[in-house]
C-alpha cells in the first residue's frame, strides 16, 4: 500500500489523514516535511489520523516523535487519532503511548485542542 497523506481543516485544527506504511525512506521524510510545511504556514493545531496506517517502523516512530517535538517547540499541539491495533501495540511497547495525546473520536479530538494557541 502506497503512503498517501491528505490534509483538511476542522475549525482551527488541521487534520492529517495518512494511509499506507510509515517506514524508513521517502515515507518518513514526507511526514516530517508535511508537518514542517504546516508549521511554516502557522498551523499549530495538528491531528494525525492513523486509521489507515497498516505498518510503522522505528523510523516512522522517529518521524512522529520528531514532528511532535517540532510542533511543541513552536507552541503548538500534535495529537494522534484512530490508532490501528498494530500501531497502538507498538506505542505501548515503546512506552511512547504516554507521550502522545491519543484519541479515538475525531469530534472529541478536535474539541480537545486548547484555546491558548492562536490559529
């Protein structure tokens, strides 16, 4: 399955829908570039929808962590939405589950973003 991303807006929150595999190489680089591009446009409330991600490797995890760090450094928030069972287990094993704000409901996730960050 090819790595595909698309973005959409829900109020001031940018939702990034990802499908495919987040692995070492072009996929991980594409994810980092997308997040950096959003930040450069002033979009600092980012929700990453992982519902259609079939696999993620250590490089993919590194991209998520790096993206999370970049967003935080700019005063923003990055949250994860709709983890697949495999991705959920991987985050549990690596203990990264506690680092990310993980949500299962898109509406609740969008509404959970703090009001302190200006759109």
